[in-house]
C-alpha cells in the first residue's frame, strides 16, 4: 500500500437507491472488514466490536509480563522525549480496496498524549515510526513473517520482534531479537546486531541487547544503562548504604582525631608544668612523679 492511500479516505458519493414507495433508503456508513457477514444492519463500527476469542490479545502469562517489563523500563525515558508506547491497541488501516481492517501490535510508538487513544487510525494519524511484537506460540509465524511486509506497507519505519516464548510457553534461552528497518525510498531490510550485540532503535534513542534471558537497555546517546524500578531500588539502597558507611567512617575519624587532640593537649599541659618545676630546681624524680612524665619525656623538655 502506498503512503497516499493512508490519507483520510472520503468515500465516493453515490445516488441513494429509491424504493418503489418513493422513500429514500438511509445510506449506511462504510463497512469495516471485521464486521461478520451475518450482521446485515445496525452494525457497530468500533474496532473492538465483534472481537472473537481468536483475536483477543495474549495479555496473560509470560507475554503480559514481558510487555509490562519493557514498558516499565521505557516509560519515563520516552516521556522525556515526548513519546509513549501503546500496549495492545488496534491499528486501523485500509487494504488496496480501501476496506478498513484492524490489527493489534503489542507495542506501538506514538507521540505522548493523555488520555491514550483506544485505537490508532491511519485515516487520521501518520504511520507509527516503530512497532514491537513479542512472539507467542500462536503468533510466532505471523510475527516473524506475515507481519513484516504488512507493517512496512503501512509506512512503518522500524519493526522489532522479540522472540522470547517457546511453543511450550517457556521463556526462550537465549531470547532472540529480530529487527527490520525501511529507509525512505528503499525496501525494508533485516538489520543485525552490532559488534557488542546491540540492536539500535533510533526512533526511541535506545539500544537493546540480550544475554540469555536478560535484557539490557542502553541510552544510545549517553551510554547509560536503563533500569527498572527494582533495579533502581537496589541501586538506591546500595547508595544509601555507602553513604551511611562513609558517614560512620567520618564520625569515627572525628572521634579518634578529637581524642588524639585531647591527649596531645594534656601532654602539652604536663610538659609546661614540668618545665616550670624544673626551672625552680625541683628534683626531676619529684617532677616525674608529680606530672606523670617519664624521665625520657623530661629529658626532652630540659
């Protein structure tokens, strides 16, 4: 589908058929493809209407946990850039015959707004710059093959598939990243990781790598590793512990220094007394006994 087809579609006006009674038959709005054929009148054009069980998003289990984890890490980072991720939101598009269809990508990147839209309609919005899918046992083939040409035909720039769940509904080891990108005026192509194992998502200014079952998200500009709330809590706890330890060390050093200062002051006082007594001709033995200084200490002040 060309980009031109994604612009707002105005259906052609056709004469309303007249009944034999002479009354004008009410013209119904265009019929989206998701409306079942047995619904012949008074249909609901909402994209969530007539959603079958097979079309429901696999929001539970590992799939839902992975979605929550990724959105948690990226939410604040994207907000600072004026962007957000829509989760399990219908993307509405038209086929070559201008029939409206719906598809539900796991994550869709768009400009930050509140409230978030319940659907993303390409009749009124530009193509999303990036889509992300987490595979599930039922969607594996669709995500890795069928969706690739479809999404790029809609004008998407980047498509990332995170292949993380096995057919047995277990976490894959290692988790695999599959990235496709389409530059302006060029065909889409698959992009491999760099020498460090990262794939770049320039639309979000992040790099992603996987070590077995562990994700690593890095700010592509600063190189800073992004952390989830648990990791941030641990980092804060470690920082507080280091600060407490440093404070305790400082207090101990201060107390030790204060004690040494007091001892030094007392010694100076004794030495001054001893010096005065010796100057008056008092026997050194008596001075030592009086001041508590040793003969060696007395000899150093004479």
